[in-house]
C-alpha cells in the first residue's frame, strides 16, 4: 500500500478547545507575545515540544497499574533494567527523573574546571550542565549543518577532523569524554550515521577517551540508518540500535522522547567504579538507585515504551508523517531545514521573513503569527533563545540561525491536524511581507526565552 496509516486507533480522546482569532489576540497581549506564557488550554495544536507529550499505549497504561512503589528493590525497576540492558546493552542502568538529571550526575563526576567536552551539537541542558562544572562544551558538527537548505543523509554527523584537531590542540587529558547526540536535536533532528559513530569511537579509543551518547531519539536515529546507510536495509532496527550502543561506553537518556513516557530518564555506563560514584550522587539528590526520583509506575511505562518505539511500523509512520509536514511546507514555498528530521520540522524564519532585521527577532515573529493565525504553538530557536545581549547596552550578537521548530508529539496528532498546520503556515507565508518584528520589553539574565515579554514594532 502507498498510504502509510497511523498504526494505532484511539480508545481515549482529549478534546481540543477551539479559540477565535479575537480570543487569541487577547491571549497574546496578556502573555507578552511569549508562547511559553500561554495557557495550554488555549492552544489548538501544540508543537512546542515532542518531550513528555507522547500518547501512551493501552499496554503502557496496563503496566502503570502494575507499578510497584517499594522504596528499595522494586520489581518495576528490574523490569526497566532488563529492557534497557537488552536494547542498549550497558551493564549499569541508573534511573533519573529526566534527561538533564542524568547529565548533571554524569558531568559533575567526570568534568572539572578547564576540561573540554566535544559533541556534534550539545542540547541546551547538556551544555548548561557541562558549563556548570566549569568545563567547556564545544560543538563540532559537519559544515553542512550550518546550511539549512543543504541535503545530506546524515547531517547530524560530527566533524571527525575537527575532533582530531581539538584533541591535538587541548590535549587528551583535558577531554574527560566525547559525546554524540542522536539524533542531533539542535540541528533539525538530523541523524548520525553508523560510520560516523564508528569513526568517532575509533578516535576516542586511540586517545583513551570514553564515548557517551545522548540517546534521547535513538530509535529514530537507528531507523534513519536502516533507510539511508548501505548494508542496513534488511537489519531489524532493534539490532541497529544495539550496534550503535556497542560503540559507546555509556549514555544519557531522556525517556520523555523515544521512551514514549511522560517523565523519566536514565544514565548508563559499563564502568563499575563510575557507576558507584553516580549511584552515590543519585541517592543524595534523586533517590535510591532502584527508583531514582521516579514512581514505580513511571519505570513500568518506560520499560514498555522502549519496546514499542522499536516497532518498525511505528517508526515508518513516525518518519513518513514528519516528512509529510516538511514536504507540504517546502512545496508551498516555505524554506525549511532540509532534509526533514525525525521528530520535528524546522522553518528557516530568517529566510522566510528576510525583511525583518535579526535584532527584531524574525523567528519570534513567526511563532506569534502561527498562534494568531490558527492557535498553533511552536518554538523559537533563534536570537531570542541564543542571542547574546551586550552587557554595555550595545547591539546584541544574533544566533547562527533564526529557526522555528514544529516538534511532533508521538502518536498524538492525525493527518488532518497536520493538514490544518500546513494550511495555516502557507497562509502566513502568503502575507509574510506584512508580518513585522518584535522588541523585548522585559528579560531574565539567562534562559530569557522562557519568560521574556515582547511588544510588536509599530510601523
Ligand atoms: N538531550 C536532548 C538532545 C534533548 O532534546 C533534551 C530535551 C535533553 C537532552 C534533556 O532531556 O528534557 O528530559 O531533561 N529536549 C526537549 C526538547 C526539552 O524540547 O527538545 P530532559
């Protein structure tokens, strides 16, 4: 069959509250034109994030009932440990309340002031947790990464010659670990190839540096390898995932993505001594090592979710439905980051709204316009998020790109929801020359995108 369907049917539904344009104008004014400050009830299609927003399956809800809430030695933990060991293959599985807790524990043990951690591209919590230890987080993606319209099957790859140069420049002793983020979220949800993972591992082995994976979207990455890399077409995704992890010494994981759960994460390692220090720290801040800040029912939901995310009919639907959104936007003349990634489509707002100077936040203007047009919530990934204000009051340095992310929650929206999103974006694209920029009226000293307030420029 040519038509790829949602490989599930619905047993429970959540109503969507429709809003009028007039109501949305008011909500925008009240929220200072910041979509993080809009009540989720007033959003029609919520594409803010794919994190923690998945619809759980009947099997997951059944497992939730089985959740054992014992403080120590819960069978729910052992079920999760078994699932993670079987898929990821690491010896130690340390549960945490979400991905960033795993990052904090890993980096506070491995990193010191003056250290350097290379990654294809650090996610913002990963970078912040590394910098919090006094170490430096360095991004070394391949050059195609910086060109939104460039096609590359594995645009998430790390630049391995830059990695060699970096090791030569700063010295092996100052690099406690190398990381690879699969898929590369900040770069458009682009996958990393098995060849790149293998090459990075071989450089790390020569230098005796451990390789860690940020595994949030590992199943989507494994599926892209199956589709695009020679020799993997007939291999089960589960096996491909196992091969990916066989090249790593450990991983951090947010189960809110490819764990198909609403909360949770874990940290894995093969190093016994390191695992002991990690568990000691876990007890201090997260909880006993058989629950790590999660309820037994959460551990159960993740154990089942990790199995379901590897179903190939699910992954086919996931990748095809994300591409469907990307293809319809691109065919309608909207510039997107090519090729479409696994979990999100990124609109190049800098190109779409090229008449708005960077200092007036074109990506923020687009985010506001999509909400105004049709109640769609998306996420600015541009100069509001990454611009660097000048402490002396001069012009701030803009971000590398002005992007808007449309992240697709797992198993939540149907094709007609996506058709609605396409129609709205194409309508905004039609009248793009009339869309104006924004000025920040209030901002926090860091992570300002969550709370800043804006006003439209009056022309
Ligand atoms: N690493 C990557 C690549 C991520 O995308 C995220 C979260 C994390 C780590 C942190 O995990 O949220 O469980 O603490 N990304 C979400 C997003 C927030 O919207 O992309 P967490």
